[in-house]
C-alpha cells in the first residue's frame, strides 16, 4: 500500500499525458479521416490516387517509425518541433489514414439508388448527403471506428520513444526504481479503466443506432 501511495502521483501524471494525447488525436483525426474519405470517393481520380498513396504509406509503415521520423528526421530538412507536437502530428496523420479507409468503406456500402433518390427528390446533393447518407455511414462504421479508438488508447504508450512521460514510461521508471511489478499492475488498471469506459460508451451508441 505504501508503494502504491508513493508511485501514484507519477502514474497519474503520466496517465493525464496519455489522456491528453488520446483526446487531441481522436478529436482531430476522426473528422479528418471522414473528410479524406469523402474527397477520395468523390474527387477526381488523380486526387484519389494521391490520397491512396498517403494511406498506403501510413498503413504500411510502423507508427513508431513515423514518430521517429517526425521528431528526429524532419529537423534534417529544417522542420523542428517539440516532442509533444511531433507526437500529436504523427498520430493524427497515421490514424486519419485508418479512419479514412473505414469511412470510405461505409460510404461505398450505401446502396447507389439512395444517392439517385436524393437527386430525383430535389433534396440537394450536399444536404441529402449530410442528412441521409452520413447517419447511415456512421452506423455502419461505428464498430470499426470503436476498435481504432481503443487501439489509440494503447498506442499512446509509443510516445515513450520521444521521451514523453506518458503512463507506461512512468510505470516503467517506477518499476525499475522500486524493483517491483506493482507499478505495471497500476498501469494496466488505468488502461483497462479507460478502455472499459470507452467500450460502454460505444456499446450504448451502437444500441441507439441499431435501427
């Protein structure tokens, strides 16, 4: 119990850093991924090809390598960022690519005749897409998006490579300092608490949209 009380402040500080990364990346990358998906589906083919190359690179290389590239590689061409900014940018660009493919699959899953009906009824393409197509897309992709959100919670631990004091790094330092596995147990409990809450929220959303 004394050890838990001793290490808890450092674990909590690392936990807050992980949560900060999670919320910033999630809030930005999900809508960005949706926008990229819409552009890829409806934009001219050459633009779609560029997006396809971007998605291929992001999904084909490890996120850890991308983090190292943004912080250690970009300074060689004169682009210098602090550790936190580099981590956030790398995460956003990486996760937006995954979300883009998920949303693209959702858009393509909508029957083509619905798009034609919007035109025939004179609703307007943009208005019809937002009011009719988008809610269906989100219902279709919600489970896949949920999986990526949960993965994001765990992937925040990768920022240790940049020396950012997130939760797992704090736990590792405490474990080495006190030669105990208890800090790792605390780290696991904190991760499970977040993923548990997210799972409950996602299940509730799925139940409400199960129509």
